[in-house]
C-alpha cells in the first residue's frame, strides 16, 4: 500500500514507527522507512530518535538495520536528547524492563556487552563527551548500574560459598575413601582387591574426584576474593564461575562412579542382580538433579561468556587478515 508523503501521514506514522523501534519490530520499521523515508527523523518528546530508542531498549535487529544504512547512521549518531546525552550515554543506562536472566550477574554481563558493542560503533571522541550533568558515558554507566553490580556480587558470592561447601564435603569423603580402600590390605601392605577391574575404576575416579573438587574449591575461593569491578562481570567472573560448575559436575559424577565400583566389589559374589542394578541406578539420581538444577544457568553462562569472547577474537583475526590482503594487493600492484 502506497503512503503519501504529507504532514497528516507523518503525524499518523510517528507513534507506530517509534513504538516499533522501541519493541524491536524490524518489519514495521523497515516498511515505514520504505514508504516514508523521512520517518527516520522522527523523535519523541525527549528528542530520542529511532537509533536512540533501539539502543536504550537493547534492540539489536533495529540497530543493525539502521547502521546498515550508512547515509542515515552518521547523522542520527550526532543527535543528542534534551539532556545532551549522546548515544553512548543512553547505552550506559539500564533497560527499563527486566531481561529475565537467571541472575543479576548475567544481567550485568549483558549490560556490559551491549555498552561495548555500541562503543565500537561510535567515534572515539563520543566516549569523553559530557552531558548536561557533566558526566561521560562511562560515568553514567557506573552510576546507573551500582545496584545491579551489588546484586551481582551478592549472587556470585552466595553461589560460590554454597558450592565451595559442597566441593569441600566431597573432597573430605574421597580423601577418606582413598585411605580406607574397599577390601582392606593384605599382610604385605597391598590392597586385597588390587587385581579387580572395579578396584582400578574406583582408584581412578576417586582420584579424579579429589582433584576436581580441590580445583573447584580453589576457584571458588578466587571468586570470593575478587574485587568485583564492573569490568570483571564481562568475562573474568562468569568464566571462573563456569569452570567451577563444570569441575563440580565432574567431581559429583566421579564420586558416583567410584561409589558404584565400591558397592560392586562388595556385592559381586552374591549374584544379586537386582541389588547391583539398584546400586548402579540410584547414584544417577543426584547427578540428574544437579544437572536439572544448573543446566539453564550453565548454558547461559557458556553462551553469553564464551560466544562473546570467540566473536571478538574472530573479528580481530578478520581485521588482521583483511589488512594482510590489502598489503599484498598494494605490494603486487
């Protein structure tokens, strides 16, 4: 449907256009821009244009759409709101609606990632510009996220404390099991069940469980003693927490396997298949409970932390390769 370019249509399209940008409905934004190109200059009562609204509401698709139109992007970037905030100031303000993430620490990480993403798209001098209150974008970000940083710190410390207690308990159990091995020792000081395959499995997984639980304790202590600066929530703290959960998972899994091997050594000569099935099946329950409780959190940590890091490394390598290609072309000419 063709829309006439008139002031009447402008007043009709302004509300839906800005609302679509705020909600991230790219199809509506693109359609209105195609039929009425001047819509891109629409602003609300606070002088926020479409680019401002996309940044404030974390709408990646709308931001990508506008930045793909280079003729409009640079002019929109120059715009300031009524408080003289540039686009980086607005990126430093938290989103009005909750991201519904599993924790405040992940919420803080996503806020930092968004700020860094917008920071890369603006000229370097924008980072030092001051608004009407004399604040730079970095100052706005830190001030606006004080409560979120505090909540993230409390959440990480709580998770690290509870998990380190569990890891300490596991390390104590497996250390005791290593000393009082199943089957006891013979007169020569060698284990009586040394030649049994189940005993070898017990020894391997008991040792692995001990080392992973000790490693988890060390990393949890490292998390508890961190300084909890805003930059730490970007990669350092989520990475450490991810590895802690992974090591704790392997520690619990190894403990269950060592336990099953021990019970097999006890009941192997009684020909009680139902007992052996119960012994092997029951230890799987706590492992499944741990996975179900932490699966969504662990997946979110891995995706948000390592995908962001990998994407940054890939972009860096892409730039290096592009420079090398440019130099080779110049030298060949």
